[in-house]
C-alpha cells in the first residue's frame, strides 16, 4: 500500500490513467447521452422529461460516492498515516460539491413538470442539500488548516463524521413518507425498463470515469503545488 | 497491538458509533420528518379540522370527478386501508392521474373532506416506455430493498 506513497511512482501511474479515464469517460457520456436524448423512448407518464434521468442519477451517484471516498481516505489517513490519502480526500471535495449541486439543480428542474414544484423539504431532497453543505464545510476546513498538500487530522475526522449522512440519504425514502419515489435499482433488480436502463448505465460509468480523471488531475495539481512550495523554501534558505 | 492497528480500530469504532447514533436519531425522527399524513394517519390521529396538514396517498381508480366550473376536481385518496375524499380548485400537475401518487397541502373540514390548496404529483419507482403501456410486467417490478438510488 505504501508503495504508492512515493509521489514519483504515483505520478507515473496517475499521468496515463488521467488521460484514459478522461477519454473513455467522455466517450461514454457522449454515447449514453445521445442514446438517452434521441433514441430512448419517452416515459408513459412523464413523457420526454424522463430524459433528465440520464444526468440526474449519475451526478447524485457521484455526490454520494464522493463522500464515501472522502470517508475511506480519511480512515486510511488516520490509521496508516498514508500521505496520499489526505491528498486524495482533498481532491475529491470540490468535484463532489459540484456534482451534488448538479444533482440538486437537475432534480429541481425535473421536479417542476413532474411533481408540480421546484422544491420540497422532504427527506430525500433535504438530506442531499445537507450533503452539499457538508462538502462546503469540508472544503472550508481543509483550506483553513493552512496545511499544504494533505489535510489536517480535524478535517479527516470531519470526513468520517460526515459519512453519517450517506446511509441517511439512502434510507430517506424508506423511513419517511417522501415526495421523492423509492429506489428503482435494488439488489432484487430494476424497475426501470431496459430501454431506459442501458443509456443510464453507460452514463453512470462515463460520469464516474470523468470524475476519476478530475480527482487525479487535482491530486497531481496539489502534489505539484507542494513541490513548488518546498523548492521555494529551499531556495530561500540557501 | 501495533500503533497503526490501534488507530485503525479507533477510527472504525468511531465510524460505527457515529453512523449508529446518526441512524438511531433519524430513525427516531420518523414521525416528525414524515413529509405527509396518509389517510390511515388521519383516521388514527384525527387532526383538528381547519389545521393546515399535508395529505399523501394514491388517487383511487375511477374517483376523479370534474365539477361544472372546469377548475374544481373531486377525488378520493387511499393508502390501501383508509380513504379520504379531497376537493381541489386549480391546475393539476401532468402526473395527476388515477392510480398514481399525490401529495396535497390543505385542511380538513368539519364534515371530513380534505380541502386542498396545492397539489403535487408523486412519481413511483417504475419507468415504463410509452409503447409498453398496459403490458403486464409486474413480475419485474416488486422491490423491497434498496441498493442504489
């Protein structure tokens, strides 16, 4: 595990991976979205507005996946003191917040024609809004610590504490009467017709790869910054 | 025990305790955080007439009746056990159809009718193409557990 704690070794792997993730991810997003927008059928009740599904689901999926990644990286940081874990967690925070915002915005646009309102304070919508605020707080905390590269231990602890919200988002439609419908894709199968499911699956994989590429780019950026910092310090000392 | 194992045990214990506490707290919130009353809740809890509440349930098949004025609609909301007659004046959302979910803001009148001031449609978890409408695919659509949203 510590083999990749060496930034040079990590970078030699991250550089080609960034490119592959980005190219394949964008390709899948284009194919999935084209299928979803032009070839997938309209929904029986929602009509063409069902097509927002192909953006809404991948963004919210990554919003939750992003915080799960932050929580895992925070545990690795605290338990193993792995230097790259903190860099990874910090790199996930901003795209995570962005995808949460996109999920909320696409959801709101979708809600207007289908539910008849832009916004409701039901369990699902509110818990995802809380996730967005958690991301903002995490970013503020990571920047406030003044540490270059990784994040402070307080920030890592906050990353673990915030993970409480993830199962709450998942269960919010089961525990409470909500306006948001229950889960469509479960362990026992999918209640989304196959005609909608294929472009959705392609987009989920595509968006995830793009998200991965963004995180790798940000990790490389943070590592480069610390290098500059260290070099400047050395030059000042000489 | 090595120091890193100690830290790992601590971190995981903290995570489990936190998630447990969070889940218990939100689970206890159940009643307060409900977005709406079902017709059974209304039978059970008997909200005071005139108090603003939110009602949610399914629109009973064959129950939608349009009044002569063109904007007032009468229908029955049910949840499988209880029924609640509703009157609403205004424009209904596109998804407001018989057999589908609905959430209404309003209040109960003294005769037990629910006067709705706003109407929201609830979509269910099934996504079916227009061409396949009416074809029975129920075998594919009974869900109990959640994995992914």
